[in-house]
């Protein structure tokens, strides 16, 4: 369910270059930051890059981009 939020102009302006660099809309960039922040709070002992890689892997799995791992090769 989508809802309208009031965000500070500063946050929106900060998000613009990051959104452009990642080929996201500004709202999607802010949503990504929110998801990342929640994951960091939920897993305070994990490195940030590990959390980012895990979120990416979850999206790749949803997109059917997994390759089976073959043991012993």
C-alpha cells in the first residue's frame, strides 16, 4: 500500500544524485535507503556491504537470476 509522505527538501535533494547514479527514481532511492537502514538496525553486527549484497541477492533471486551451485566442481 502506497501512502503520501512529506519529506524534507534537504532529503529529496540529497537523494537526487544517488538516484541518478543508480538509475532509480528519487522516491525509490529514498525507499532503498529506508530498507537498508532497517536492515542495518535489525543486524547491527553485520558489515554494511554484506547487508547490501544480501539485499541485492534477494532481488536477484526474485528475478530468477540464480545459478545452481555444483559441489565438487
